[in-house]
C-alpha cells in the first residue's frame, strides 16, 4: 500500500492540529519527525514508535504501537499527493528592478477613534543597508506602524517620505509589502499559486518579471508541490510559509515581516534568517517584528524599540550577528 515516504519536521501547532484530528488521547508522544506517505489506497498498516499524520489525504490509518493497534480516520482529499519541501535560504533571489530608498517618518501620530495615541510624534529614519528589528511590548504600536508603512492604514497626523514622495499610503503597496502575523488574515485566493501571483501582479509587471518573482518565492518556501492546493487546507506552519512567499513575491523595495518564525521549527527559522540576510545584502529593505531573540540574533540589524508611541533606536552590539 505504501509507495514512498519522507520526513517532515514537526512543530507544536502541527501537533495540536493532529490532536484535533485524531483526539488528544491518541497522540502517544511528541515525535521528532512526522512521516508523510504517498499511498494508493485507504488502509495503511505500519508498525511505528509514534503517531503518523497524513496531510491532505483521505485514509484510514492503522497504527501498531507495541501490542496496541489504533485506527484513525484522517479526513482530507482522497488521492491527493503532497510533498512539503524544506525552506531553502539559498534559493535564487529574484533580483531588483528599482533602487531602494530610505524611509523617513516625521511627526507621525496615530490613534484608533478617540482612544489613546498608539504612535505619538514619531520621528524615525530607516535605511535599507541593514535589517531593522522593530521591537516593543505588546500594544506598543509595531503592527500599527507596519500597516501605515504598507498603506493599509492612514495615520492620524504626520508624514512619511520615500524617494521624495510624501504620504505613500495614498498608493498602497507602492514601496512596502507586509506579511501579517496571522497568515489567515492575509490569505484570500483559492490556490497557493493564486496567492503568489496576486502579489507579483499588483504593480502591473510584465509576465517575465512576474514569473521570476513567483518562481523565486516558490523555491525559497518549498511550495512547488502545493501550488494548486487551497491555502486554508494546509496546516498552520505551511499557511505561514505561503503568506511569507506571497509577501516576498510582491517584489517591493521594502518587506515587513511580522513574526516570520511563528509555527516554524528551528531549521526553518534558520533558513528564513539566512534568506532575509541575503535579501538585505542584495539591497531590499527589510523590517522584522519578532519576539524570538534567537532568530533576531542571526540578523545584522538596527534595533528600534517603540515605547509609549515613540521610537528609541539602538545600534547592534559589536559581536552581534557574526554567524
């Protein structure tokens, strides 16, 4: 019955989804790897030490553990074959079609309705020569600032200058693309391919440039096998990858990545860091919002801390980011 198998690194969110499918009492332990099978039938018998999950398949799974035998029903799409590739931080970069300028914020203020000021007289200059780590406590205004920069929200007051242009949010997506912390907020197309194409086409590019951007993002985030899959049929960790790939495929001068390692294992996080370092070195402006210090430590960065709506810029330590 079993044709092939491959190893897929697991994470806590994926294990939670597995528990939801088969019942928490049936997850005997937390395996280091999940085995993903291609199968040509509905019944799979395998003696294994831990639970196995079969994404995007409709199978009856028989698991023998010692003297116990347990049968799990895994509802999904019958006969669909899935391969999740690893993130490849060394995949080819798409190249640049324009110069990248500084972002300068002057007297920037914002509040929601009559609420308190989330951003209060913010003055800040961001340069593409180094990755910007936007830090601060929850509610400090990090996501609000990101949405203003990408054009999703207009500030209550103040100006943003980019390449001599004032208030670029009047043309959303002109210079920055934003990867949302929650991918389900970002994803809206009926296939992974559609998500990648939506961003790549948004600025009226020719077909050659669109293909270059889509193929590069697909290779980096290991999405070749799921291009025709609906994003919401994928586990959270893969939806996060799709959303990141769609953001990168926009090909904007600046990228804003909100908690990019959420749902990813250590190896995937390392590859994302490697890819962002290469993007930055090639000239793309990169802003990272992350609470993962081990991830941020892999990035050559300028740390900008938002405190009570104002920015405190800090230079990186001399020994930082030498990996």
